[in-house]
């Protein structure tokens, strides 16, 4: 069984990995190839809402990293909203590529690992007041 100190190290490493993945995905999306068919397509309000939700997740990474109790429910709610937005959003307006797809998959896997650690390991005790 892993000690609490080891779990904290893994947990903090996952949060740092999330920051790296999201930053890399953002860079790939901005500097990726442009496809003109996507320029004429207007952005849905769902896409704007999703971008807003994902921007709100950034401060929650800091809250989780510092084990601030209200970071856990906020992160969970924002992650749930992100999943709902993915189902409601129209076809993705940035051309998909294998690198961006891999980064999105890795982000989902790491987010799932963070959620699992938040609720199923001794890390949850660090978020109790």
C-alpha cells in the first residue's frame, strides 16, 4: 500500500501533467493547419460555454494542488459540465489531427485519474476541513 506522501506526490504530478497536456494541446490547436471550411462555420453558444468552463478549471488545479477543500467539488462540477458540453457541441471546428486527438485522450485519462484519487484514495482526507 502506498503511503499518503507517495499518493500526494503522484496526485500533484498528475495536476502538473494536466497543465502540460492542456498547454501543449492549446499550442497545437493554435499553430495547427487551417482548414478553410471551418472559417465559415459560426461558433455555437455551447462552444463558448465550454471554453468558459475549461478556463474556470485552471484555478481549480491550483486549489487541488494546494489541497484546498472547495477545490474538489468545483473541479468535479466543472469536469462534469465539460463532458456534457462535449456531447452537446457541434462538430469540432478546429481540424483534428493525430497529435491533438492523442493530447485530448491523455487529458481525459489524467482527469479521470485525478477524480479517482480525489474520491477513492486517502487523498480525499486532505480535502476534509
